[in-house]
C-alpha cells in the first residue's frame, strides 16, 4: 500500500491485476492452475522416463559404444554384452508377424469397409475391438498350448515338405522358435491393422468408387486399383503401428520364442528378442554393467517404437488431409 | 460375354470371397480363445480357486486368492495415479490451454502411449524400486498407473471437445464462472464418454504382465499393505503356463479365463455405456 502512494502505476496493470484477482476469487485461476499441474505432470513423466533410461544405461555406452549393437556375444560372467542376437530375433519375429498379418488384416479391412453391410460390419468390428483388448499373456498361453504343438506336428512338417529347399525352412523344429513367435505376434497385431485400415478405407470419397465402376471395372478392381491406392498412406500408418506393437511385445514372445541367444537362418530355430531378454534376465542381473546393458536394450526398444509410432502418425495425418469424403459404396 | 470379362468377374468374386474369409479368420480367433479357455479352465474354477492360496508343487488344489486381491490392489494404486492425471489433464487441454501447450502435452501423451510395457517396467524399477531397494505393490501400481495416463487423457479430451460450444456459451451467459461451467455443465454432459475412457484404460492395464515382472515381482503368499512384493493374476497366468506341472497349467487356464472374462466384461460395459449416450459424438 505504501509503495503505491509513491509510485503511481499505469492504468493497464491495475486493470489486469484486478481481473486476475476477481478470476482468482471466482476460482477460474485456481482451476486453471490445478489442471495445468496435472497436464504438466504428463510431460514431466515422459521426460523423466527418457532421462532415467538414458542415465541408467551409461556404463555400457562408455564401455562398448556402438559395438554393443553389432557384437553377438552376451556373456554375463565375462561381462561382455552385445545385442545383435536380440535385435536379430526382434526384427525377424516382427517381420514374420507382418508378412502374415498384412494380407490377412488388409483383406479383412476391405471386407468390413467395402463389402459387408453395416449390420454385419459393425458387430464384426466390435469383436475385432474386443480382440485388441485381449491381454498379451493370454495370447502367450494360446501360443504355448496350441501353436507350439501345431508347429511340431503339422506346420513345420508341411512347410518342410513344400518349401524345404529354402534355408528358411530347414533344420529341426522344436516347436518354439522365430516362426512360432511370429505367428502368435501376427494374431496379436491383426486387430490393429484391421481397425485402422477400415477407418481409412471408409474415409475414401464415394466418387472414387463410382468413377471406377462407371468405367466398367469390377467390384474388386475398383477396390484394389482405386480405393486401396487412395488409402495407401493410411494403411501404411496402420502397418507401422502394428510393427511398433510387434517389436515391443514381451509376454507372448517370451513364452514361445525359445529364449536361446542364437542367430540362425532357419525360422524353426529357437531365438531371443530384446523384450524377452529384459523380461527374463532383469531380476537376475548381477552387477551394474549387466543391469545397465539390459536397460540400454530397453532404450533401444523405446527409440525403435518412438520412431515407428511417429511415422505411423505422420502417414495417418497425410491421409486425413487428403480424403474427407464419407465412404461406403 | 467374352472370356476376358468372365475371367475378371471370376477374379473379382474370388478375391472378395477371400476378404470375407480373412475377416472370418480374424474374428474366429476371439471365439477360439474363449472356447479354449472355457473348455480347459472352466472345470478348475471353483470356490477354492477364489479363496485359497497357491499350493506347493506336487500338492493338488489351492487357488489364487492372493493374486486376485493383489491385482485389485495394484489396479487401485494404478487408478489413483492414472485417473486424476488423465482426467484433470484432459480438462486443461480441452478447456484452458493454448494450442502450443496442448501440442506439447498431447505429444508427450502419445509418446507415452507408444512406449512398450516392458520399458515402462524398467522406468518404474529405476524410479520406485531402486530408491526403496525392494519390489513393492507401489512400484507395480506406479507402472500400471503410468500406462493408464495417456489412454485416459486422450480419450477424455476427445469427449470433452465433443461437447457442443453452445452449452459452454449458455452457461457463461447465465453468469457462471469458467470452472463452474466445467464442473456443472461440460463434465456432466460428457460423463458417459469419460467413464468409458476410464474403464477402457482400466481394462487395458488389468491384463498387463510385463511391467509387473520387476516391479510387483510376485509373491506366493498374502502381501499385507502396499510395501511388499505382490502377486497379480496375469503374472500368475504367465508363471503357471510356462511351468511343467499339469496341475499348474490347468490353473493357468482357469486364471486366464477369469482375467479374460473380467477384461471383456469391462470392455463390453464401457462400450454399452457409450452407445447409450447421446450428446457426445464418438471420437
């Protein structure tokens, strides 16, 4: 009060502070501040996550540098850690998963978006959404008790008999391995591909279909040569989303991949993935270097999914800006 | 009709049938999983399953009472973190923030949403387990809570933004302050959507195993309070399914059935709540 009698402030700040005070009395400023703190904590947690992963993996970075990513040896006793086998396992299983899931997922999405009447399409989509909610450990149980025995008795012998000349399908089949993990992963990511692709296909403008049909194309030709290419960036987005999900999947893969650190050209061979090695060895890791090497694997996984999710979002934004029609032929 | 046209029509019919087969395959997986779990696990679900502790190897019987209570505790802790941050954060995004802040928060949430669950586990380990020097329900609950945040936040925000602006203007015109408008008009108008978001986030983390492996860790006995290692239903499914004992495997199916049943029911209820809502459009 004393200062204000000496120094006369200009009219503007007074007005501002009065409105600020009245807003504070109304509770608006308090509400704004409180909700801001909650929103800011989301950013804080995310930053903290990246920071913790980076700080907690400094030892292997100093000791191995980039060699960490290209050496195969993973020897906790000799304190030598290289991630190549795990990166290989992760990439191969995700690759197998996508090569199964992409045709199936896009096929189903085409059916749901283009062919099925809404009365059929909506309930089917509902089941697909439920499928996406099934926890990964349940898929793991399914893999252990169904896919592994099927692999031993039927899938592997059939593949050997028909495609056995390829190095991919040679060697003994134990049941567990890259192919089994890939199949289970494929089942898990198909719902993601279907849901996103269906949305994208539905947003393709109706004129596109009508133009193709009017030019004399069959139903399939209009779908495959016009509608799908129109929606391709969005479909790519769904694939990247599925890939990110497949790379980071832990439980189902851990239960069926065999957990053997080896690189083999055969898909029947047991292997190991980044997420699986973290899950299996984290609690048993003795020594800082061992633990920090595992955390660095987590960092690698984080960066991979970060990049893929970013690409997925970019692709979906690109389609969103392109097609704005209301689909359904 | 010439042969070429006939061929094209044949290809069309064939490929369209194939797309139908694809969706049939995709959807049948759900019923297959359900049927399989009911067939193998249904018999093992009895009173003991819900009330008894796990028995040692070789002794038959026993149940998963500790895992069920443990899961409930973990989910309670997770909701304490995930729901308030998600809900109030969404209110800030939808009602208060400028576009720049909103972009940063949304970006962080989307980033967090894409982080593999095992990495969230490492984060909770570094942040909660290491300082306390032991595994605990707090650490597990924290990990699950972090996973709930982005799911709750993003979908709650969508539903808040879906509330028509005319409602906001009407409340303001009657002289209500902004927070009063939010508390008495906007949130009630979107409550179905908000409830759905929270339920879906809950169902999503209820089945998570990976972030619990080295935070909650697991415990074959009762875990009093929140400061000790604790068992959870999905972790039990994992441990029992990979065990070589037939009795344990049967119980894994039963636990899987209970877990899946719970998650599917929450999902269906959430979608049902949403479907009956009127004022707010779907995302």
